[in-house]
């Protein structure tokens, strides 16, 4: 089953990518804001989500859908598609070529920490990089199999992170970062959670940490990481998700503020 779901996710990620790149060639403006003035959505985000919802209804009738832009459908088959039509919307708005279509097929309760991710695809339609995985079948960039290497010592670790759309939460995140910045090689803030997770799977960063992520930001990417031999963790005993999300190689021994991460 995972293989079929994987093939559907790859096919639709590519189709959605073509739509996104064609629209990006034109004028893009903010259609609406969500949780704050800087949490933006464009008409292309909405159009792409509607496109993916319709295609999944055609190809996988009865499956559920959980989309960033509000499209929700209960599953009658046990499979739910968790979709971020354009992850890295601000990068897309600024025409910065670092955003992705993120599509995951999950079974069970479609909630982070409860779901089983069966297949995941993170596709950057500008670079053409297609990260994909299906449960138990490995994690890939195109045809290249990904395997997370032995982690460096913490002071040589490259850390990816991101910030919330809430000012108060950003200030808290920067406080934590102020502690970490002197403990690691450097940090990268690239603006797209799914591609940050893919970067861990591909060995382009050693650790990724972020708070206030949404399910659609990390559903596909977490399978990329675990199928490449990495681990994901939450913080303070919470499941990986909105309260905090780490991913990295296993057994790093990294810790900050007296807490392992
Ligand atoms: C984004 C995430 C990113 C985070 C941004 C935003 P969006 O998702 O991918 O990691 O730092 O604040 O949440 O809103 O572009 O789909």
C-alpha cells in the first residue's frame, strides 16, 4: 500500500509543482493573512491546495485530506493526505527559490505523534529536487538513497531552525538560539520546514529544531528523516509538533540548557 501511496504523492507533487512555477512567472500578491500580519497566504497556495484535493478525490476516493489552507475531509479508508501546497510561502512571495510542495499519506489518527506516515514527498519545483520516502523502503533524493552519517561533535554541528509568525514566540525562540549559537558550528534559517527536514535526511544540516510547526509542515519530512536513519523528538515530553520539533542523527549527545536535543 505504501508503494502505491508513494507513487500517487510523487505524481501529484510534480503536477502541483508545474502549476506553482507557472503562476510564479506572473504577479504574486498576498491574498490574505492568517495568525499575524506576516503569516501570509497567496491565491496560488489556495489554488494549489484545491487542485491537489480534487486530484486526490479522483485518484484515491474516500481518503481523508488535511490541508494548510483549510481543506479538510474525514477519511473513510483509513488513509489521510496531509498537504502543504506551498511550504515556504514567504520565500515563494519574494520569489526566493526555496519552497516546496509537501505531501504525506498517513494512516491512523491524522494527528502528529499518533499517525503512521506511510509515504512522504517534498518537492522543490524550482530546483526540481524531489525528496521521497515510503515506510520501510528508504529515503531518497531522486534516485539517490539517503543515509544520515555519524553526527559531528555539537560544536561542529550545523543547526537549521525557523521562527513562528507570533512576535512573542519569536522572541522566545531567539532567546533559546542565543544560548545555542555559541555551542554549534553555525545556524541556517531557510524558511521552509519540509526542506529543512529534507536537509537533515540529506546530510545538508546536522540538526533541525523549530517550535510552532503545523502538521502539514513536517508530516512528509519526518518520514524522509526516519527512513534515512534519523530520529525525531518533541520537547518536555510532548510529541514532536507545535510545542517543539527536533530531528537529527541518533545518539548525538547534543544538549543545551541542560536538556538533550
Ligand atoms: C513555514 C515553515 C517554516 C517556518 C515559517 C512557516 P509556511 O511554513 O515552513 O519552517 O519557520 O514560519 O511556518 O507558512 O510557509 O507554510
